[in-house]
């Protein structure tokens, strides 16, 4: 493969479950930029049963749009550049065929089993179930569950090095008794990764080696105080390539085309998030809200976490969102009086016909209310998972050492630097202001936070590109992938005594050209100040005595803020954000906020 400095033209694809996307990146004036994007239906199922056909069709669209020849007469991607022919490297990601589906097993659900789940999620897997010795299921129930789910692979962990081995060996025997069969492929053994107590390796091998394809890696929790996830994640990726991908139609051929290993789509998205956080020394949260699931990625304290909320989505799972949060919670975001029966019918129609889009402004407002709740619930799940290590001794007593109570989350919204949204409801919102307010309402960022959305969902391709060419990946991510919405400034008081109209922050913002915007933000109001994409402004924020914008209560902050399609948003609604209980007052406040940010047409909000 070429050295990074010799790479000028990059072709990348993402083979999704329904659509294969191709992007072409070129180096222009010492800078890498997106040229064009093409897409075509994924062809992993009958009648084609060859994923490379969908790849060639998507690349063919790129050819048509650019006039550049990328496929030769033999149906191969041209790998040598010559004028208007070929590319320097070709890379790909994939979630076709349902992606990577795993089960995890660990001795204690809140410790080693959770570490195994964290390793699998970070590798881009969907975790179907987590089995533990303390999960209140009998052995025969666990065996039946393994047989029923038929995962692509199982990650087994348990015990610290040098500790007791009996519990993790018992789990290995349960897996062996289940005699698990893989979801894809006939005639090969299910991959099992053992990442537990090294002293148990011989006993685990005796229980599993004949019935499964067993691999051993370093312990996920060699000691209680430390997680060692990298070896397990790397092995998951290797086995995904060797076993899972190899069984899907056409993937063996595709693997011979690429210049880097094909990566699971969610794992690649996580990689670009982690790369950006590391390169720019920032803390970041990213969300991908789809039709069936919502993935959330975060980097806090240099620790990457990913969660998959498999029951929270905007089409296939929309009824689950509705059932979990309730009509009342959805309607609290809707500034209109709508018929309840009609709304319930709309939810069911969306589930039955998942590709439909809102046909009226009222439907759009309602759908975006559901999106806020899906995002909010998914983020609550993420925060409960992204915690300090469970079971680690904090107070020097034996009882506290093995405490399984919920530890503090490492997600800190005050230190969050950037919030990135993707998925149809955010990326394709008719007005960017709608995406901004949905993210602010759902995630409730505190202090000073930049907001952005993924323009055309190219994060997977850029994620795998970071493995080969981090410079190209980050340049395209910042300049073509992200659409910067602006910066949200939200003074927080921790939910103490509040009264609408109370002055909570003075602001003075010097815009490009020397114009100054200054004034006082009052509790209960939200406003925006225009500042275009690529522009910055020097700002001084002086919060009230009880309020904090990042440097402590009552402490003045002088900083540079970044613009975007929405601009600077001053959010004085407090954290946590509490909407009025009284219906008329709630609708009145919602309309006031939405008008201030120009979220919907005035004619709708002033009726």
C-alpha cells in the first residue's frame, strides 16, 4: 500500500443493510476534500447474493458524476491512478446482513460481564444478551437462550488474574452444553473469545475447544482497578473478518479488493469520534438515530464508550419509543393541540410503513417530539453504562470493594466540547434550527458546546480511513462531513430555585467586522445571534452568582465561539430543563422558544 504522502485519490464504501454508499476524496491544494457521493441498493441477499455488485453500482454512480473511470472491463476497481482513471486506495466498512451480533458472558454482571459488553460494543457489535452467574437465570435457561439467539460469536470473561476460577469455568461449561451454532455459514464452529482469568485457560479450553473455535486473549479485568479492552476488541475485529464476513455472499471477493480490513460500520464511526477527540483534545458525544436503533458514542476522560439502544428508533421501533416514554412525554414538546387517537394511528402507520416521511408541518412537529424522547432515553442508557469501573475499592472496606451499586457516570455535560448528530431525523430536518433544538432539548448540554450534524452520513468511511490516513479523514470530517450548526451557551444552576425573568447572565460578543452584541440573558428565555459557518467571535459571559458557564458559579468566561448555520444560541432555560406542568403555559413557552430560534413557520406557531 502507498505511503500517506503519496495518496491523492481515495475511494471508500459503506455496505449498509439496505444501501451501499460510495465516496470519492481527492487532495486539492494540499487539502483533502470530498468530491462526490454515490449510492445503490446493497446486494447481499437474493437474487444477487454478491455484495460486490452493490459496491460496483455505487462506484458506478461516482463514475457518472465525476467522469472519472474507476472500474475496469473485468469489473474490478482500478488501483493505479492515471489521469482520469483509478484511485490510490480503496477501503470499506459493512453492516450488511445484520452487522456483527454477539453475546457476552461474565462472572459478575456489574463488573466483568459489563467490561465484556463494553469491549464488544466498542468493536462495533450489537450485543444480543449478557449472561452472568448472578443474572437470576437457571443454567438450563441460559443454555436455551444461547441456542435461541445464535450469535456470530461469544465473548467470555470473568475473574481477575490469580483469582478463583470455578465461576468462569462454570460459564464455559454452560456455553459448551448449549453447543451453539453460528447464525451464518454451515460447517464451521462458532468463534468464542476467552478474555478472563489466565489460570482458568486450561479448564475453559477443555470445556469449549472441541465444540467451538476458541481463541484466548489477555484478561479484560486483570485487576479490579483496570480494564484492558484492546486485545479483546482487536480479536473481535479479526474474527469478524475471518468468520462472519467470510460467510456473507461476495465478501471474500470484496476483502481482496480493499487496502485495509473491512470494519463493522458502528466500530468505524466510533473510531472517527475517538480520533477527532484525541487529535483536538476535546470531549465529544455523537449520536446516530436510525429506524430501529439509536447508537450513542462518547469520549470523556480519554475513555471511549458506545451504547446501542436496540428498541429506540424512528420507524421500526417507533412504537417502542412511544410505549417506553408515554404520550404525555412526547406531547410536552409539541406546541399544538392534536387529537390523541390520530397521533397513535400515525405512530402505528410509521411502524408499518417505515420509509414514509411527514406530509404536514403538524406531523413533522410530532415526529420531532418523538425524536427528542428517543434521543433522551438512549442518552440516559448511555450515561448509566459510561461509568467508572464497578467493584473498584473506593472506601477501604471489604463490603465496598465488591459493591455493585451504580457508580458515577463519566459523562460530564459541562466539560463536553462538541455534540454531533446523524440519522435521518437530524441530518435531513427541513431546517437546521430544528436539528439544533432537538439535540439541545434531548441532551441538555451545559456551559459552552459546539453543535454539528453529519451531512450525508460518511462517518463510517472516514473512520476506517483514520487507520490509513488520519490527516485526510479529519480534514474531510471537519470540512465536508460535518455541518456546523453553531455554539450553544447554557448557564446551569443545578435545578435550584428559579423564576422566569431573573437575570442569569450578561454577555458581550464581538462579531466579525467589529459589531458587538451585548445584553442580559434572563431565566426562561432562549435566543440566537447570527454567526456564519467558518466565522468566530470573541465573547465574554458573566453568569449570575448561582450560575455556571464552565469556570465555576459566578465566574466570568472569556472565550472564542464558533458560528454555524444557526449561529450562537443563548439558552437560559436552566439545567435540568423543566417544562411547565400547566398545558396552556407550556404551549405558550414552547411557542416563544421556537419562534425565537425560527424553528417552524410563524403561521403555525401563532395560530
